[in-house]
C-alpha cells in the first residue's frame, strides 16, 4: 500500500499561484478553532451528510462581506473571528484597488472580520479598519462562490456584461465608448446649462452688467484689504504713536542730563577706568559698550520714525470709506471680503458667456451632434463585437452543459438595445444570460429557471468556457455535482481538474467520482465533546484518501472491494490529469 499511496500523490500545477493561502476560523458556528493552508489546484472537501461542510463556505463568505448575525457565534463564546490571507502579486486589479485606498501591504493581503454577541461586526484589510462594503468590493476581485445557498455573482447583470466583454477581448472598443460617452455628457451638461440661462437671458444680463460694473468700479486688489487694515490702524492711532515715539527719543537721547545714552556713556568711562586696576571688569565694559551702540541706534531709529508720523485726518477718512465700500460689497453678495476678487472674475466670465451665448450655443449643438454620432458609431461596433462573442460563448457553454448532464439544455446570451436615455459608458446594450434546462422550453433568465444544482453546473460550464480570460483567481463550488452521478459525475470532476490548471478551486462534493479528481483532499468530521458539537477539517494523505473515497462509494461499511475500487478511481484520475 505504501508504494501505491506514493503513486497516488497528485502532481500540482506548479505555475498556478495559491491565491487563497491561509484561512483561520475561531468560534464560528460549530468550529472552535481551525487553521488551513490552501494550496494551488483543485481541493475537494468531503464528509458525511450533516458533518458541517457548509461551515467552511459560510466562514469564507462572512470574511468576504456576507451578512451574519450573532447566531453565527459558537455557543458559549463572545466573538467569532475569521481571517484569510491572499497572495495578490499576480493580481493587478486587487493591487490597484488596495493602492487607491492606501490599504496596500508589503506582504500578502490579509482580510479579517469579527462578530460580537451584540451583533456588531468589524472588518479589517491589512490591519486597517474598513467598512464591510470594502470587504465585499475586494472579495469580488479575489473569490467567486458558486453554490445553492450563497450569493451568485453570475446573476448580476454587470458580471454577465463583463464576462462577454472579457471573452470578446475588445478593451480598446470599451475604452473608446467610455471616453466618447464622458465627452458627450460633459458637452450636454454645458449645453443644457447655457440653454437654461438663455431663457432668462435678458433679466440676467441686466443684473450681471450692473453687478460687474459695480465690482469693477470697486477694483479690489488681492490683499488690498489687509493693507488698508494696517494703514487704518496706523492713522487712527497717529497721535499715540507720535507721543510714544517722542517720549522714547527724549528718554534715550535728547535729554542731555537724564538720557539713557548719556548715562551709559558716563558709566562706560567709569568702568573702563576701574578696569585698569582689575582686568576682570573688561568683559563688563565691552558689554556696556555694545549696549551703548544698540541704544544709540535705537534712538536714531525712533527719532526717524517720529519725524515720519503724519497726522492726516483726510487720509484716515479716505481709508475708512474705502474699507466700508469693500465690506458693503461683500455683505451685498453674501460672501467674505476675501472672496470678492474671485467672485468678480466669475461674474465677469458669466457675463461674457451670456453676451456671446447664441454663438456658443450653436457651437455646442454642432459639437453635441458630432460626439453623439461618434458615440453611436463606437457603441455600434461594440454591439457587433458583443453579439459575435455572445454567440460563440453561448455555443461553448451549451456544449459544456451537455457534458455535465444537462442533456437538451441550451444556454443563450441576449444582446438587446437600450433606450437612448439608458446609453452609458458601457455602451447601448443590455446583456442577459438565458437558459433552457429542458428541450422545447423557451430560454429564460438564469434566476427564474435554474435550480441550485443546475445553476452550479451552468456556472462551472461558463467558468470552463472562459477559463483563459476571466480574472477571479479563486473559485468555490458548493455541491456543483448535485443531481448527477455515474459518468457525468466523473466529467464534472474532470472539468474542475482542468479548470484548476488556471485557477485555484475549492469544491464541496458528495460524489467519489469528483473527489477522486482533486489534487488535495479535506474531510469534515463532526464530534461531540462535553455536550457541545464541533467540526474539524482534516487534510488527507494518500492512504486516507483511499479510505475516504471508499466510504463515499460504500457508505459506512467499507469492504476490500470498495477499497480496491477507490484506489483504482484515484489512480485513474491521476493518469487522466497527467
């Protein structure tokens, strides 16, 4: 058995990075503590019915932004805590998303979410607290979950449109349509604004001419009010400034008997004489000499200032009138004085625009007609490309559906025209995925026709058909094999294995034919301990895989025949994947 077990070890696709690297679950539903390293390729998750296989998907969905209430916390615990680590080095969309929000990390990308008994949830990206919506946005770039009871991105119209666009590979057309539409809307907004203004043109022109003339007459310079404030303060206090500077000059210099300059000069002479007897006084004499120089300079400066002080009541009145006019203008227009220059420029521009509005309106109308024609031309080319790609993709998905047990099922992609009011940056098409699961029935929207199991297989069909072009690195399938068996189940497993050459796949399955195709195998085990139920996940080695597949084949009673059959299935799966 040892040699056989070694032979059963699946070879991993070495070039596929493990986008989801690690998952930690603490006190979530019936999981006490669980840490899992997730490898590249196809990982299958099996276990008996009711063992809790869905807990792993619930935990992954929770950390990616799904709703949850305090009932998701393990009984007797205060908080549930889920952490995931993703490798995003080869995922530019996620790196750009993180960079734009300043959430990038030098290492891998870590997502964490906690849930408390009071119902409060906290979300973290690379250690930064974020809204739960941010987890959803980033999660949609990292993981796509396909299952019967979880959110299906496949049902979103935007995902359906993006799938067709990615399959078509017409990014240049998309960019042209988007840029042309943006220019169209910009010109349309300008045209509507000017057209509305023209309906009130005469009254508005009269008001603008009056306001602009008034403001231009005021002729307020930037910074002028600050200058006026300073000048007003000087003129209004001229008498006090004159008296103060005169007193200072008298104290320092002009009173020969008691001035500070005269007194310090006499003191310097005395200290210099004493320094002949003791050299230790020389530093003091030097300091006094320096002080004397400073006092004389100050006296000269104050005397010069005193001679310049001008008692000019007429200039003061003129300044006060100018300041009053500026403040009155600001109050009239309900703005600050600092905003007056920019406000004047804005009104002047509006006046000039209205005075030349007729010519500008004609110019805008011609530009609008031209850009609308450019948009329709580019959007029509985009529509043709979409219809061609939609037809090809629908055929490929339909073929995959036949192989996956949906005999007679037909997948269609409807590309229909939108009303002009709905034209947008993504073109003028509505794209909708339709399916008929039974021969003779008309194709209808996915969410109205397909059951959970069927929807999972349709999702798998689309993923296989678009494996080379779609960008979400990790796919999770919850019982994608529901309702199938035998040879179809083996085909499902092979499709998943082929898809795992390009993506990281996690698949919950109850069929041994699918489980045998995995490169890695986990099993869920439920245990009762001290009156509480807990779920553990074990990573199986080659021998344990044989036992688990045998259990899936034969139920609780495992015979030598079922063991031999399980071993044969695993060997056969490895040979097909190599």
